[in-house]
C-alpha cells in the first residue's frame, strides 16, 4: 500500500474545507546515530510508542555527502515491540526547520490543516501533477498542498515547443524534446528544476525510454532540418552514444527491452541496438505508430493510411496482421500488455485485439470519434474529438466471450484534436484511487473517483493547453515488509524537525536531525515562539491579556523588540478571526490586551512581524483553547 494522505484529503482540499482534526499523542525518546556500516554516512533515529517501534534513517546516494541539497533516501522501518514488521500502514511524514518549542501534536495539526500558506519544507506524503503545455513549458501542480489561490508549484521553460515526452518509471526524471533547439531537456522532479539540456542535433521529436539501461532513444520529426537518424542518449553521461541511420522521419519509436528498440516511418521498420540498425524486410512502409507488449513479447506497428496493424515476434518476423479502419488514431496496450486498443475515429469505434490469442476480440462502438485512451487497473478511458464525455470500458468485460461494459462520464465541454497530444492525457493518481483526465481546450484536469457518475473536482492548468500528463509520486511507499522509503532533497542546512504519524494508530513523534549549520537561513526561520506564559487557555467572552516570548539568534537581535509584531487568532469553530497588536516589553517578550474569543473551543495563534520576515504561516501555529470563565 502506498503511504500518503488519503485520496479523500485531496478531494477535501479541492472542495475547500479543512481536514478533520487528528487525535495525537506526545513523544518520549530518540537515539541519534551519525554513521552506518562500513563508515557510510547515515542519520539513524529510533522511537517507541503505542506498541510501535520506528527507526528513521537518512542516507545519501553511494559516494555522496549526507547534507542538504543532495537527494537523500528517507527510510522508515516500523515493527511491533517483538520486532515483527508492521505491514500495509499509511505513515505520514514531513520535515521543516525552525519553530522550536511547538508541541508535536500542534505542529502536525497545523500541517494537516494547511491554512494560511502553512507548508512543510519537505513533504514525504506528496505527489505532484506535471503537464507539458503547448506554450513550451512544463507546469507542476501541487494537488494537495496548494492554496485556494494557486496550486502551481513550478513552471519550467523548455526554450521552445516540445516534440516528444517521456517520464521514467521511478518518477525522478522527465524528458522533453525541443525540435527548434535540437536538444532534449531533462527535468529533475525531486527539485523541480531543469537539470540538463542535452544536444542531439536535427529536430528531435518522439522519445522512448529504456529503463533497464538508462538510455533514451530519440527520433526526428521529419521537418526541414531534421536528420535521417535515431540518436541513443546515455542518461548517466548526458551524451549521444550512437547515431543510427533509419531514413527520413517522422520516426515513431518503441523500446523493446534492454538495449533494443524499434523505429518505424514511411520507409518501413528498423530494429535498433547500440551496435547498429537493421532494416526489417518485407513489411512495407507507411507506419505511423509503434508499441510493445512485454507480456506477449510482440512489437506492434500501425499503418494508419492502409488500415493495418502488424505484430512482430522477438526476431522481427511478422506473426499477426489485423485490419482496422483507415485513419486509426494510435496503438494503446493495456497495463497488462494482453489487450491492444486501436481507436478508429472515422468509424466511431475502438478495436480491441487479444494479443495472447492474436485475434480481434471486440469492435466496441464509441461515439464522438475516439482518439486516445488511458487506463486504470480496471477501466479503459476513451477520449473523443467530439462531445463532452469520456467513455469507460470495463477491462474485465473484454475477456473471451464477454460483452463490453461501457459507461460514460461528463468531463467538461471541450474535446480533443487529432495528433495534438504528445503523451498520456489520462493517468492514475498515486494510490490508484482516482484518475486524472486532461481537457486541453479548457485548460483543466478533471479528478475522477472510479464508480462515480462525474468527476469530483478539477485542477486548473494555469498556462498552456496540456499535451501530456505525469503524476509524480514522492510519497513514502512500502518497499519491503515494514520498510517505507522515498527520496527527497532538503532545501538548505540546519536542524530539521521530522514529524512522523501513523494514520489510524497511536504513534506520533517529531524526530530531529542536523544537516549542517543554519547560519544561511533567513532570520524568520531561526526564530521560535514559546507558548503563552499564562498557559494554553484563554477565557471565552471575557477580555484578557496574552503574553508571548520570542527567541532567536544572538547575532540578529531585532527579534527582541519588533515594533510591528501582532498576533492573528483564529477560532476553528464559528469562523472567528482577529488580529491584535503586540507590545514589546523587553528581551523578546510581547503582550496583547483585550483578547476576547467569542466562544469556547480550539484557537490557532500565528505570530506576525513583517520586519522580521514573519507572516502568518511562517512559523508553526500555537494551539490554544478558549474555555468558559
């Protein structure tokens, strides 16, 4: 099971209300260690609570330093008191600097409620949605951690319109080709930055990623200035390892396995390897699409003009030929690789080929001119060029002898343009509990929960029409029984507080880890605010005084007497909010008069002081309670 905030949290934030308040407990102990076996640098922290024993480790990549700015592995091992692994849990974790003196339960409550821009520096529960826009940029949306104003996390300019798109299975890198620049752009999804511009030459377009060898096959778009070759890039070095002659483009590509690929074009099909290119004779030409089924060990070719789909075995010999309507829009193998879907917009249907039997299994009528498909574990999602609905075909109904089961869901008012997409427009959200469906013309991505009659929410694409989607999962996931891991980049040096909570359990602890000196931190991140000297309660309906103490570094004494300090008080029930000025009374102490919460209940206190860089949400909130006098 994936470790993340539940999908319901995403839908709740899309709709606007805050998450329910958690029931949390207090921590007791940690045992820090600074090095691992064979001298490998590692931070190892242990804590036992509520019948669970947690060991949290931070490890760099082999040969790298254990420091901020590096991609670090966070490993969380969970066991019961007898050492048995705790499987299938949903751990939530974050990391942030500053804001010491806050109870762990209050820190986590503030992160879960996600109000006033409150956001941890590192979120180990996060997933992000990246889309390739027709404006020559990759936009990154934060579906869960965004605010009501914007969910845009990053906008990465490619330098020109893209011609191809690929994302690695681990979700750490995205690649986009830019024909006008003759290069491939690599995007680092841990930092969300452009990592490299890799020169290719000509007009690079379609891409096929060979995950086993960490190599990228790059075709050409066939326009003026394009070359008649496919380039093979080594992703470890960012260089061209080979240039293989394949004839004029455009080239469609399919990665076939370690070190092998297939390139197809108007002149025919060519088998590719690092050692060279071998034309496959007797197949004809006019091919516009290529795909591969690892399960069936078949290469698949589409000749859209002639209306034929050809299957080749591992030796490149034809072993299957099926007729489809001229103008067929693409090849879409299902996630298992057993079924191949071919949308036929001119016939308002989708042909389904059973690759195990090597036979046409179904001709499924789909209105509106079907163009593209995406898949969940149970459904095929068919997007069409006309109308405002997406057709769902139940994969289980396509078994031999079955009758296709179809459902239609409303997904906006726009439609698709033939040939415009450069990658998937329907992808599964991490956790496999929902689907993301792009509607390019309206610049939105619909959020759909399977089994519902309509999408449950939407994410606006602020810049450019989406031409490809990738849901990038940065959350903790179970990699072995009781072991949960992810990779992340800590943004800067300092002492980090890492809250860890087991959803539905009794474990909550705020671990602490040093990742170098924090002198480069802005002053606001080096401040802490202590709970009120009078305790954590205030009388409801009666004016009272509130006294706080701010602490900070000796080399920046401005925190001792900030003239513009104030408190923002918010009551969770009744939507009451009030800002009151704070009067400095010396040595970091501040007081406010006339604090009058209108009714009993929980209060959130944010300290604000613009001269110190403190805005509402910069520091974790203090949690107070108004009580009847």
